[in-house]
C-alpha cells in the first residue's frame, strides 16, 4: 500500500459505472477484500465504458499501474468511476478510479486504486478490428 498521501478528490458529480457492497465471500486470508475481486470489477467497469464507443466484441489487453492505496473491508460500498482516455484505430483506453465508502455507504470516502485499462475490438476469430461509431460505421 502506498505511503504517499492521496490528494485525489471523490468525484461527487459523476455517476459510477458500477457500485457494489463488498461481502464476506470476497475476502482474502487477512479478512480484507481480495485484490482480484477489485481487479475483476475494474475490468468490467472499463468494458462498460468502452462499449459506449464500440458496440461489438472487445477484450482487455492491459491494465496499467494498479497500486492498492488502501484496503477494502466487508461492508464497504465500492464505486468504480470510468472515463474514456483515448480511442485509437482498434483500441480504447479507459481510466478507472475506485473509491470505497466505509460502513455500507454511510462513512467517509477512501480512494482505493485506479488503473488505465486498454481494450481492443476483435472479430469472432479474436483478431483486431477497427473501432466502430455508435451507428456501426468505422471511425
């Protein structure tokens, strides 16, 4: 976990792509939420955002610089905020910022982690294809 203070402000004016109360089934051996659960939700949130810009099949190719800054506990309400960073010919990069609100959404907000996730548009044979406009035409 990071030792530097986090100066990121809670994005109160944004709607999260995903919100989820963490449950006991998601804990690790230390009793906090398993990092893999958070990574899975980051991936899903990025896909939700990417599908706004490409309605067809996409796959994750990278998740950059994930650093867990604070633990997530059972009962935390975790929000995954997304923002499109870049659209290329075949890829979309999405920034995901993760926040935990302590005590079932009644406590303080803590910035847990963030990542830039790169998704690539693929065809049925998993080969890269151009990103489509929402109307189905190529960019």
